C-alpha cells in the first residue's frame, strides 16, 4: 500500500520546469504549423488573384486589337505579343464556340463556355471565370464584334512554387521548433529557478532554521510578493517559537514551585503536623492554594487553545454590564483586606452589553488581575465603567512602571511578558492578555491600551449598544440577583 501511494505521488509530482518547457515547445510548434498552413493557402489565393487580374488586362488589350483589326494579319501579331507580355494563351471564339486562329477556324470548340457567357450577359455581366486543376480560364465578350475572347493560364508553376515553398517551410519549421525547444527550456529554467530557491529556503524554515532571508531582487512581482510573505511568516514563526520556549520555561517554573510546595507540605502533614490540628489545617490550606494555582495555570492554557481553535459555544445575550463588573471586582476584596490593595471603583449604573456574559466576565477578571500584578507600590487599581456614544467603555488602570512604546503592540501576543523587574511579584504565564484579545475579537468589541512610562497603564474595552430588539429588563434583574448573592 505504501509503495503504491509513493508511486502515485511520484507520478503526480511533475516538475514545473518540465511542464513549462513542454508547454512552450508545444505552443511554438502549433504556431509554426498554423503559419505554414496559412502561408500555403494565402500564397495560392494571391497567385490566382494576380493571374486573373493579369488575364483581365490581357483580355482588354486583345479586345481593343480585335476591335481595330477584326480580320487583319496585324491582329495575330498583336495577339502573340499580348500572349508573350502577359504569359497567357488567347483564343478568339465564335458564337457557336469555335476557335479562330491565324489560319481560319481551328479544331477546338468551347460551346459550354460560350453558353455560360451568354447566360451571364443575359444577367447583366460580361465575363466568366473558369478553372480546373491545371489552368485558369477567363472569357469575355468583344464590344461591337460577334466574337468572344477566351484566355487561359497554366497553374503548373504555382504547384511547383508551392512544392518548393513547402520544403523550404518544413526546413524552416524544423529549425524553428529546435530553436523554440532550446529557448523554452531556458525560459522555463529562468521562471522556475526563483521558485526552486524559495522552496528550498521554505524547507529550511520548516526544519526550524529561522536565520534565513527570503527577500531577493526577483524579476517576477508574484515571486517577490511570495518571498516577502514567507519572510514575514519566518519572523512571526521565529517570534512565536521564542515566546513558546519562554512559555514552556515559565509554565515549568510555575508548575514546579507549587508542586514542590504541595509535596513538601504533604510530607510535613504526614511527618510533623498530623496530630496538630492548627498546623495541619494551615499546611492543608497551602496545599489547596497551590492546587488552585495549578488549576488556574491549566485553565489559562486550555482557554487559549480553545480560542485559537475556535472551539466553544458563543451565546450572546443582553446583560447588565455594571452588575457584572461589580461582581468580578468583589473577587479581589481579599487583596484589599490581606495585602492592602486599593481598588477605586467608578461604575455608572444601568450599562448594558450584548455579548457572551461568561466570556466578558473572564475578560474583566483578567484585566483586573493584570492591573493587580503590574500596579505600583501604592497598590492602586482603578476600574471605571461609563456610558459613551454608541455603548459603554470599561477602563482598568494601574500605577506601575508603564509599558515602553516599542513593546505596547506586543502585549496582546501569546506568551508575551514584560522583561522589566517590578517591585511586586508578577505571577502568570503571559496568556491573560492574549485570552482577552481572543475573546474580544470574537465578540466584536474594540479594545486597546494606553501607557506612560513611570505613570502606569490603562486597558480599555468598548461594548457596542445592544440592539433595539433586545430587552434589558430581565438581564438587569439577573445581574442584581447575582450581585446580591
């Protein structure tokens, strides 16, 4: 089965160079054959047209001679001169089709031709053209004379000319095909060479070599654009690879610390504090806290994976945004009581949003948690919700060191964390803001960040006004109920 699949792949994987080479050569061959066929046809038509024109002029001259010398020996001398001058044969026909020559009536007769001419005369025409495989004939009446002129010319010469031309054209065609074959091979190689180069570098990129440079001065705009796109992809993949390695290091460290503590305090419970209820409960609480921290880390990684994969139910509804912000902020009250954090709440009542309430709650939690981690020594965090034109705007600010302008656009990237040292210990994997971005993009909510070095940062989200056909009464009561609970 594998061998058959490999052979099928080999048959399907034809070289672009070979395909272009064959296509160019075939195209050139078709053009040459068409040219030879048209050339032969047009030469024959042109020769016949020119011969007929020459015969008409010869007939006009012979008619003039016949009209001026109807029965004079000068007639035949002039006729012979016209025959030599126009390379035709001239016969003078009587009304019954007989031929008159210098000795009187000849033996030849052309009654059918004369009859055709008479019919043409009856239709208002004064000439007849007849032809066969060996000659072209032209018959016309003589004005004021009871005679007809029959001029003929052999077409044997055109057959000889066509034969010679055919051999010459065949030789020229063979030479042109060979030339086209060589030229098309060169052109195909010229076209496919940059594609091959880009492909080889793309393979190196797939092997994890990020120090490549795809940009070249390509003559083809499409290949230049492809190389630019691959170079951009290389930069992004390189950045993501570095951030992913940092994530693995961060996650490994963050997992190792609570696991070590859980193991240590479990051993202490087993060996030291097992009989001391107060110490046992304290140690058990530390184990529970560290287990919760591990759970939070795992949930962050899973949430980000689901958002990137587009997995999860999106259930938008109208809800009371003011009540939701209050409810989320209350989860951080323990920091106010135990660590002295100061949460400044500026929440306008009766602000509504139309989105997935659970996901927006996750956004608010992550933004407040991020502000807690990065706020300054005063431990001040500001949460502001206000109505604006077209909806509501949430702002979460801190008083930390701020974000450098060159790093501001990267804070929403996966695994990204600021490298500066903060006075407060910063926990987390660097996934929080990436999760926020993924949720808000899917919900269709504008968002961003403002920051000044030394003065802190403010993260903002705008929630569009709910559609008019959505009721808000039920959502408001639900939110108040949760707040009271």
